[in-house]
C-alpha cells in the first residue's frame, strides 16, 4: 500500500515542478535559469518514476494490467477440416 503513496507523491512532485517551470517562464521572461532548473528536475523525477515502476514490475511487487483486467483473451478458432 505504501508503494501507491510513493508513486502518487512522485507524480505530484512532477506536476508541481511543471507548474513552477511555467510560473518561472512567465514571471522571469527568460532572464534567469529557474525555468530550466524546474524542468530539468521534472525530467529527472519522470525518469526516476519510470525506472522505479520498471523495477517494481520486474521484482513482481506490482503487476501491470490493461484497461479491462477481468476480460479473458479471445481464443483463436480451431481449424476444422
């Protein structure tokens, strides 16, 4: 259960970093490097979240599923000649 909260916290950090990058872009009008720092931080958080998810899937801690996990795959009809 704690993994869900960790993923949500990292995703929230990504969104906050994106919002701060937009704020600095509008406020500073390109005179400082705060926009670049905020967006670089967002990229590193996104990459870290991706790697964390891949590691958790590889270790079997979480299991990916599709949009409809209850549905069974459609079987191919047998050739009846």
